[in-house]
C-alpha cells in the first residue's frame, strides 16, 4: 500500500470533518447548475417568435394570424425556436431593395398627419421587416421611427393602424434589438391594448409582449413595472381560440422566466396553469409545464404554492406522455419540486412518481430526460428512511445500477448521486436488501427472501459474495475516481454506511472475521481507489478515506508496509509467492451452483 502522507494536527483536521452528507449543499449545487443553463439560454435570445403570414392589409374583422410554431425542447433548458419567414419574404428582392432606397419617403409618410399615408407606410415597414435581415432592422431603427409606431398603438379610432404598428413592433422585438422596443414607449400602450375590444389587436399585443419578455431581464422588468401580469392573466377565457391560447400561454411562460419581483402574485398564475396542464394541445401543455418549472425555481415558497394548486397529480401522469417536448418540461418541473422539504417530496411519492420513474429509467429516452429522472430519485433518497424504502419498493435500484454501468458519464454521475444518497441515509436492513436485490429477479420472492436472511445473519457464501460485489459495490467504488469532490464524498459516506451494516451483520462471528462488505470492496478493486484518495486536495475526503482504511483494512495496510511480506519492497530478489490468506476474487458461480 502506498505510504500515507503526513497528516496535520488533529485540531486542524477535526474542523474539516463532516459526519454526514451536506444535502442542502448538494441541492444548491444542482440548482446553480440549472440556473447557469437558463442564463446561457437567456443570453441566446430564446423563445422569440415572429408572425409567419401576412397580407397587404389587415382589417379589424379579419381572423388573427396563427403564431409561428416553436421547436421542441431537446436540452436541459428550452432552445430558441427558429423564426419563420413570413410570406412577404417570397417577394422579389429587387422590390425590397427599392423600398429601402425610398426609406426616407416612408418615414415622411409615417410621421405625417394623414392617416391613410401612415397606414400605407406602416404596412410597407412591416413587409420590409419580414425578410428577417438585421441590416433591414438596423436601417429602420436608425430612421428613428420606433417612437412613432409606439404612438400609433394609441390610435383607438383607427384599429387597422394599431394592428399594423403592433405587428411592426412584434417583428423588431423578435430581432436582436428587443430592448429598443421595450424602451421606445411601446410597453404601456401594448399593456393597454390587452383591454382592446378587438380580438386581433389583443392577440397581436400578447405576441409582442411575449417577444419582449423572452429577452433580457431588464426587458421583463419594464413589463413588470407597467403591471403586465394582471391584464395578461385576464386574457385566459373559456371561449379563447386555440391559436390565441397558445400565444398567451407562451407569453406567460416567458414572463415567468427568471426571478419574479416580490410584488407579483404567484397563486393566480398557478391557478391558470393548473387548468392548462390538462390541455390536449401539446404546445399549450409544454408551455404550462415550463411555467411551473420557472416558478418553482424563481419564487420563494413557489413549490408549496404549486402543490396547493394541485399540479402534482397531473404532472406525474404526464411522465408517461409520448412527446418529448412535453416530457422534458414535466420532468424538470418535478425535479424542482423534489428539491423541496420531506413533506413536499412525500406528496410526489403518494402520487406514484416512483413507479413512473422506474418505467422511465428502464426505457430508451434522451439523455437529458434520464438525467432528470436520476436527479429526482437522488433528491427523494436524501429524505427519511421511509422515503428511501419507497425507492426500494419501486424497484428503481436495478435500473440505476444498469445506468451506472453502461450509460454516458453525465448519467453515470446522476445515478451515482442517487445510489450514494440512498446508501448514506439507509438503515442496515435497507442496505442489505439493496445489495442483495441487485442481481435477483424480483418475481422470485422465496429466493429473494432466503438470500436476504442469509445477508442479515452475516452468512455469505462465495457465490452470493460474487453477485453482491459485482452488482452494486463495484460501480460505487468506480465513482471514487470521479473528479467531482461532492460526489466522491457522498459516495464515501454511502460506503461507510454499507460497511457499518456489514459490521452489524457480523454478530456471532469471531472478531478476527473480516467485514463481508469490506471483503467485497477489496475484491472489486475499491481498496486501491481508497488508497489513491490519500493524495486528493480535500481534507474531508482524505479524513473519511483514512478512517475507512484504518477501520476496515488495517491488517491489509500493515501487511503491505511490512518488509517481511513478499512484494512489499522494491528488491529484485523478491520471491514470487502468494499468501494462502490473500484475498482472491471468487470465480463466478455456475447457474447450477446458484440454484442450489
């Protein structure tokens, strides 16, 4: 065994020792990771949409155009949908160029007192913006006409002009210059338009506000300062058409992205969301679930408010939804709720989330969904022993072991967190059950019960040792090589609890008898990994690793340092002999032996 490094004073080390896993720190670390993903997506200008059809003129009696389709989320947070080009983009390019050359003439018309000229020029500006080119947007912005379009929003006697002006501002808000729309005086007028008697104008105002809310926090702050929440919530009516409801739900989800001001009331939002998570429309359903996810991470006490609103049963049911665009926000919202206290987590358990997760983990789903599923199990496993027992009863341990052995690194780490947290808080009987049940067919109840009794009595035949060591302890020992100090420390805590359970199972055995689980760890190569942890730059990890080495493998450590033991020095004259007592991994038992 490598020589242990020199240790500092006991007083210095005592302050670094942690007797238990710091679960609040682990949850904080996870929440910070999710928040960083959200910030990255925010900076990319996510969620923006622009209108995808147009006409030479829109009349007040015309039906409201349909919003552009948003792409399905496929990562840890929502990706930005690609703005679709309006039909005007198909117009000949030379016509657009000629319009740009006559931009000064259009500016004069917009700024004139003639209503007909204003409408005609506004329509032309809207068509120019449909080509989605930043160069066009820049030229229009430099013409300093945004304040004029904002003023046109207040022309209550001319709804056609209001509609076209809102449309122009919607397209500019879908570009990289959203903040200019928010600061040109348009926001208070757009909020007022939410009370317009014209349904098309209300729809267009919702759309423009949704694009503004999708940008920087400063843009959302401007919306909140002008009291956008209450007028927006008033748009949700029983007689709403599906396209309008989609836009309104999408705008509301954008508004809830990030930290909400203290004066914003969350309960009215959750009352609406609790109804819309039952929608048959996938886009409405997905945005409603994203809203729950945002609120539970951006508002204090929002987890309890969400549970009080009754969203939990339906969210759990949606775990079986066929569409990944719905499943991703559902499982991320549930992951946020699972980070709550034990009472809040118990609500998830009582609604059957563990049975759904057991099915999900055993099927072929995208990586990000499986990671969130492991995260939920991990959060539940940090709870009480009854909640850990619920995890065991749901048969989740076996799929976690499979993921820990065969999946990508990201999923392996989440599965390792789940198993380590469970092992850290489990009782001795639960640990023995987990270790014994890894390789057993749960339908074979008598065999499971027999092996469990054998483990509880400390009688561990070599065939059973092979199953247990290769089933759970080996992948857990592999986690000790990860470059994540929090995860390694949690894994050490889990191994310590397992070894303590092994000591409890030695009742009636001779004192010289080795802890059976320590033997399994030795056979799995875990002892070498524990020795390597002596060199890590972490006081807490070093302390715990040394504690385990000295408590359970003291004889092996002393023998490896004894010069009289063959192989303990570098002499070339070492006799190649093998001690009769040296631990050798037992050969796998045959099927016939296991049946016996």
